[in-house]
C-alpha cells in the first residue's frame, strides 16, 4: 500500500502557524513591561548632564561641581597659568595623551586639547593613581597635588610627577553661553 503525500497545507498546518504567531505576539506584549522597566529613570537621566553657572568664578579661582557622583573642577586660569601650560613641551609629560572625552583617544596632551577656552579648565577632579581628590594650587607646577601619594599635576590637569599613570580626565562638556557650561 502506497502512501500519498500532498504538498498543500492542511487546515491543521494553518491552525499551528496561527496559534504559534498569536503566542509569540502575546509573549512579546507580556515581556515588554519587564524590558521597559530596565531603562534608566528620569532622575537618573537628569544626572547624566548638569548645567553650571561659572560667572562667579574669579581669575585664579576654582569651583567644584558634582557630575555623576564625581567632582568636576572648573578653574579660571590666569594668563601666567595659561602661558606656562601652553609652553610645556609634550616631551616633559609622563602621559602624552589628552584624556579628553570630547576628542579622539589618541589626541596629544597639548593645552589646546585639554581646554575648550584657554581661560577655563574643566576636569574630573580625581587622582588617576588611587582615586583621591587632589588639592588645587599646590605642587611644583601650581596645579594640583594629591596629598595621599604625592602625584602632582600642572594647571592643565596633566600628570607631571608621582605615581599617577594618567592625566586627569576632561569630561564631555560644552559652553552653552559665555558663563554657562553643560557637563555630560
């Protein structure tokens, strides 16, 4: 007795395909709230960037702002600090990379690559050695000194001496006005 097969779909095939499709769509609708709840909340998104007013910072002073639970140093540099930083040859720097999140990773650590406007230095105020908070206007270069292990940075936040392996990072930021900065 020979068996015959037909290549045409049967009613049972249609029911299997239709019920499988309905189940898949139902599973997607049931999973969506679970997936959507993993998105960051509005309070977290609000902390991803911060607007700061730097109008009160006088020449030679620094203010500290918090961004993503990290201190950000905003320093209004003097003409002397700018000149010394610009005149520093790359060969004098232990870390030759700018570490500026606004630029490509391989950008050199020139003063121009560390600041958007020469007068304003904006850096994440964390020592790259062990995560301490450096003190400003100290050290041999008048920039920053990490009191824990003696790392010294210049007025552009570049490592000059000590165990810190890298320059202090420059966060993503942009000037939104003459005295307003958006960090993040």
